[in-house]
């Protein structure tokens, strides 16, 4: 009886997590989670039924069932809420390529900021165009040097996402001034796609890619894959270097 109650609780937790996921993710990915949820529910139920009718079997079945539910919960949380605890990169062991636009797939620019700070410490001149208010980012990263610009449609922002030409000019001008000492962190690729056609935004960065290559500069772009369609992610991964 206790085991059946346990499985009921795990089922409720799974449904809650699934509901949270549906609120956060694009609808075309929901079917994947229906499959995952159904598979885990079936496996968990099988263990519960077997253990209910054969209580003399080793309690390892209960442990396996519990582990299944826990791993499923962690897997969901990894995807929707806490990627920073699962996808942290060894920044010290990775060297960014000069003359490249490097893409880091992450929900929040945690690894990207660490790479950016590493380049600044190494003597680079930095430009950070971020979705976070620059006053807030100074509080969360007090040691951050270089120029920080707020990318937002709000009044008082430094860069307006509706003006792609301005975004292009700011980055081109910075690279022209600092050449191979330039490192730019652009946190807002998918944000720009919200305001413009994907291929129009890609065209901007394809042109910028040539400038980066010529001047041997570095551009870092954190991108959340789930905010783009599968075909768009493939184009991004093909066109730029994935870290």
C-alpha cells in the first residue's frame, strides 16, 4: 500500500513538472515529453505492481523504482530550470578560437560570461551587449570590465533590438577600433530573432563573421536552442563554432 501511495505521489510530481515545462517550452516539443512521461510512468507502474503482488522479492525493486522517479525529475529540472548545475564548462581548459564567432548553447549566459571575463583578464578589450540591465549585471559581476550595453526596447536602453543596423554598427565599430584585441559578448541572439526574421539576423552575423575573421577578433553568443526551430539550430551550428 505504501508503495502504491509513493507511485501516486511520483505521478503527481511528474504531472506538475510536465505542466511547468509546457508553460516554458515551444509546443512542438511537447510530444517528446508525453513520450518520456508515459515511459517513466509505465516502468514505475510495472515495478509497483510486481512488488505489490510479490512482496517477498528483494527491496531493490523499490530502490530502482525510486531512482527512476528521481532521475526523471532531475532530467526535467535540468531542461527547464537549473541548467547551470548540469552544464557548467571547464572554462580554464577551453581556449576560444581567434577570428571566430563562438556559440555556447545555454539558457542563461553563465558560461559565456566566464569566457568573456577570462578574455578580459588576458588583456582583451571587451564589449558586452546584454539582455540584463547593465546596472544589475554590474552588481552580479562587480569585477566585470569593458563596455556594457543594455539590449532592450525599454526607454533608456543602450541598444534597441528593432534596429539591426545599429546592432551591426556598434559591433563593427568596436572591432575596427580594437582589431585582434576585441572580444564581444552578445547575449540576445534569440531576442533579435523575436523582432526580425531569423535569416535576416543570420545575414547580419554572416557579414560580421567575415569582419571577425579578418581582424582576428572574438564574438561570444550564448543561445538557448529551444528558442529556435531544429532547422535554425542546425544553420547556427554549421555557420559558427560551437563551444
